[in-house]
């Protein structure tokens, strides 16, 4: 048996169970949409055969950002808004690692908004999951940038004043966007399919996941949860494929080519019905880490020779 | 006959060449006229002859300030000496100015010695603009009245004899004059021109050499004075670089792979240089979208790989502090360079100050112990980076290296370092972690724990900025919180035990000890030498480690009757009517030393944006010694 065959057999034998990706017991509230996201990600890790030691979940602060604690991989639960630059540093130092980012609508679209815009532009090979529940949960119900106008919260007791920002249209407006999708926590099958496509995309994949917060805004998505016709499934041979069982429920479908960015921007502007699927996918956008790490190995000799060459430029010889 | 011999043949017999121990020269022009290139070249030639040299840039804050304006002065101060020169010295002995306005700024700031020799471009006297001609006339009259020895030099018209655009070549004419006035070797000067225009055509080199020789000849024939600063050629190769280049070379030599930064004066030139050279050996500079991202990026890179560095200045440091606190809490090694400038807020971006010490020591909320080092010379900027990387990695700590705008742009020759493989970071550990090992298995004595790097099988854990136990699980338990705090603090003590006591400059005991840190070292030691030559029992102590402080300092402080710190940050003036012992704000180091060693330490400080002069320090020391004598 050749070494290559042995390696393949070994890898094949390495299949892990769902339990092997489960970390601490989640402390989210009952009925929280984050549980659905966690399950989809654990299933993704198992099905894609990700080695736990080669996988890092990075997060900021907020309910969403507790997720790494519930995975049995490497995790980095950092500071508010800064998950993306931390993840970029990890990826640039270690392109061999699978890097995921879990962030919330406050973490990504408010305190970390600058990093969000630039992360899209860097287009590093990172899977970003925006847990968007339209509210600050961990700090107990304050308005977020994605809260619909009129949202009553502890800081807007008479209703919020501004129109919600759309993370999808913003992302699609940034240069180098390469993968933009939307999922909802209450259609787990599509959620799983979309995060799988996101993971498989080489570049920054941005998945906005509408996520229910029963504790603070329990009725936020009720109309859509109860009326499947108010969901718009985006199907395409290069995009989401809706299973026959699901087709019976979600009959409102359109064929959308994920390479069509103008149409993607139109669809992204729709709040009702809520689109689900891959809005944009362009595998040809270069990744920052590929542009920056141009095959130069850093060795003692390379450091020594470039160091000596630099000193030569500034040396005054006797 | 070569050009040098030709010049020798036409020596001005009336010329008096005086041998001197040292000289301070300033060259001032409008921005873009090349005074800086002229000054750097003058310093390099003198360095190659074996003179001690220190050059300081005089930089306007704007890119294109208006011509002929006081604030627009751009140039160099060069101090050359027979012995090693460690600082920019006192007031200038000779100043060359391309117009009278740029010179005025220096005169008003008190940067010229009384009776200073001034070589002034004379073309403005005949300006078509009557306002300019009048300004020139008034200034010339004022300078003469104030006793300056002004020589009007027709630089423009002399250069026009050789080139069509004198504005571009005047600086080499001036270099030629300086070579004549300070008896520098013209062959070395020609080599220098070939070196600076190395990538350009021969024609350009030839035309600049012609200007150089013309300047030399003009000074030979028209100026009846000259100086010689005797020099002994160095026997070892010397490196001539500024502090920021030294920082960048230190990053390269330390084996760090990634530098994340955001542009900020006066730190950026370190990253410019690194951007140019780092990739050739597989490293890279990432210009992040902001200071916070630069810090977070470096933290991410450090967490997953080798120690990374972020280089900034005060305002950027303020923004990075939350990230630095995370690195402290999660015990991620990180090197942060703060090239200090004037503060607070935007302050004085191009000027030097030492105002960030307390911020970097105590900054970031909560108890956030980190290592703080201060580079005191340009050579030290280089070695500090290597030491910082090693400490960060050994202790899983944040190490802040303080430099400042003075060191950043000053140049001084120092022995060329010999590359040492031990400087480099070891490869990252990807072995499985031992069975049962925990990511924060704090040693009860040293507080140290091993670092688990992603990729290590069996080491999976979620690192967090929340309080956590040995397994990195979030824990708000009172015992666990204290355990973590305890371990992170102990690491400083563990490092402190490895440090050697600093050496006293001068005698080990005496009447007055001067304590300093950072870029003031050269000026402080020079003033101690001067005071000792006058018979005073004065010594100095310079601290490279500010946190932790090396052992043995207390004993040293107790061997002197008086102790004073000299610093470039604010301290209240005891003579102010409202200031007394109960409210006086001391300089940063004085405050730290008083608190730690319970010694009544005085301070003197200056925040004038320029390097502290040895003469100013001597005046303070004389006053303090006299006051003590009166008392006893």
C-alpha cells in the first residue's frame, strides 16, 4: 500500500461524530435562533470533515459571540466589534486554518462597521456569519442598526427613529464582495446548505442569518415564520437547491443567477418577502492572503541574507 | 591633475584653519530644496572620516508649506566631534540658510549661539518683489545688530554658472562649502554623491559633483576661516541609520513575520522601510483600516503564529488599548512600538516628547500588567525589538517599546551588528499537547503557562477576554478571578528576577544622581561628564526597563544626597504660587520612583518639542547643587 493510499484511508477513517464538535452547553435563552446556527455549523464541521485543531471560530461580543465556547475547536472570543481584524490576522499568519467569524448586528454593523467594510474588501478566505436579530440582547434590549424603524427598546422607549440599515445592500456595495447570502434560523435545511456553500467558497463569504430573539423581540419575525409565502427562495443550479419537501412549503421561488450583481442588489433591497439563498457568488475575486503571501518562504537563510543586504546599504566601512 | 589637486593648488593663503573639538551646524531651506539631503550627506562624510556624528531633522508639519515662511523651515542639525557624539548638542555654531525667513525661526527659538556664523543666500536682496527685498534687508540688519557673523553668499548665481535650475542643485553647492569649511575629504564627498544618486544617470552625478566642487572653491576663495575636527577612522564597520530604520531592522532581525500598522507621524517611516524590505525575506506589513484593526490583526497573527508587532504613536496607542488589554487578559504575546510625539490629543505630531510612559504602563482598563521598555539610543532601537520579541514569547505578555520623535529621525553611527540566529523566533509548536495539559496551567511561582497554538491536536479551547479558569472556561468565581490576576501579575516579577541592575554612569555615590529614560540618555550623560569635569560629584542612571524595574535601583538611589529625573514631559513648577508638595504633579519617572522606592526624588522637565540640550541640563544641575549647599 502506497503512503498516499494510507493517508487517504487514514483521513477516511477520521470521520467524526456531531458530538465531537460540541463544546460547552449553550447558555442561550430558550428558543434563541443562535441554537439553529450552532447546529448548522457543527453539522458543517462534521460533514466537511474539518479537523477540530485546524478550525478556529472567532467572535466579538454579544449573544452571537458566545458561539465559539460551544464548539470543540479552537475559539477566540475577543472584544466588541473586532472579530474580523482578529480573524484576518489569524488567516494571514496561518492560511492552513479554517477560520469562521460569528458576529451580531451590533458587533458587525455598529461598533465594528469599519472592519466589516474593509473585511469585504480584503476578501480573505473566511466564513462570516452575521447573527442578525435586530436587537442588542446581551446588554438587555437596546436598538441596533438593523432594528426596523419604530422598534421599542430600552434606549428608544417611544420607538426607534431611523430606518434600519440593510447589511446585504451594504455588503453588495463594497468592492471585492465575493459571496453574499441570506438564511433564516427557522428553515434549518436551507441554513445548512447556505453555510456549506459559504464555507466552500474561497474568499470572504458573508452570510446574514435572520435570527429570532424570543426574549426581547419575540414577534419580530412572526409574520414570516407563519406565512411561508412571505419568504422568497432564490434557486439556481449554482445557488440554493430547494428540496422537494421544502418546495411544498416554500412555493414562492425565483431563479437567481448568483453572478448577477445588479439583480442581487435589487433582491437585497427587499424586506418583504424575505429572500433566502445565495445573492452573489463570484469565485474569481482574489484573496488578500494570496496577494500578500507570494510563495516566499521565511527561513533563517532568507532572513539572514536580506538583513545583511540591508545593512550593506547603511554601512560605513573603515 | 585631478580636481582635488587643482583645488589644493589654489589654496587661499589668508585662510585660517582652526582645530576644534566639535561643531554644531544647521542647514535650513524651504521644503523641497534639499537641505536635508545636504545635511545627511555632510554627516555621512564626517562619519566616514571617523568623526562622531549626530544628525537631527528639522521637519515642517506640512508637506508643502508656503515658501519663505518661518514655520516652513526644513533642514538638518548636524553635530560632529572628535569623540563619539550622543546627542544634538547645544546651540549651533554655524548656520546656512537658503532664505532669511527659514533662518528667523531658528533664531527666534534660540537655537543659534551668540555670534553664530551665518551663511545666507544673498539673492533676495535684489528680488524683483520689493517686499521680499525689504524683508531681507530688515532681517540682515537685525542679525548683524544682534552680533551674528553674517556672510552673504550668492548661492543662486554661482550655481547658475553650472546648471539651469539652481533650486535643484544648491544643496550640493552648500555641501561643497561645508566640506571646505570643515576640512572634509572631497573624495569621500564625491563618493557620497555617487551613492545618493546611485540609481540615476552619470550625467546627474557629474553635474552634482561639479556643484560640490564649485561650492568648495567658492568657500576657499571667499571665506577666510575654516575648521578641522580631528578624527580617527573607525576600525570596524559602522551603521548609519535613524531610530525608525533601526526599529524596522530590529523587527526583521527578530524573526517576527507580521507587522500590522496604520499611518501615523512620527512612527510611519519605520513601516515604510519595513514595507520595502520585509517581503524579500517572507515577512509582510499589513496596513489596516485603523489603529484598532492594526492591533487586533497583530493579536490574531500572534495568537495563531509567531509574535507579531504593531507600530504606532500616541494617538494610535490610545486607540489600541482595548486590544492590548485583551492580549494581556488572554496572555497572547504581542510587541507594540510607541514612537512618542507631543500630546495630548493630536498635540505636536512631528515633535518629540516623553509623555506616554504612564499611559503604556497603566493604560487599558482594569489591572493590565505589561512589559515596558524604552530605547535610549539608535542602536538600542534595534536591539530592543529583538529583546521585546523574546520576552513577549517567553512570558506570553505584551511588550511595549517606547521610542520618540527625536530617536526616530536622528542618525548616529554605531558598530554594525553581527547577525545571530538566536535572535530569531523558533518555529511555532504544532505537536499534540500533552494529555491533561490546560491552556492556562499557571505556575504558582512564576505565573507562567504554556501557550496552545491553533493546529496543536488536543489543545482546543476558546480563548476569551472574560475572566477564565485554567481550562479557559468563562468563570466569575471569586477564587478563579484572583488566580488569573495573580498569575498575570507574577510574570512581571519573574521577568524582573532575570534583569541585571543598571550601571551608574560616573561614580557609584556622590552629591547628585540624574535618572532618565529613553532618548535623553546622550544629553544626560554628556552633562554629567561636563559637571564632573567641573569637579562636581554628579552621576547618572538610565533605565531601559520601566516595567518591571531592574533590581538594585533602590540601593543606587540611596548612595546619593540628591536624586533628580530629567524628562521630556510635563511637571509642575515648584515656583508657581499654587504649587506645593500636596499638589505638585511630578514627571512620570519621578512619580514612579518616588512611589516604588520611597525616596524624595525631584524632577526637571521640558516640553519644547525638541531634544533636551546638555547645556540646559547642566544649568539645572548647577542650580540644584547650589541649593543643597545653601541648605547644609
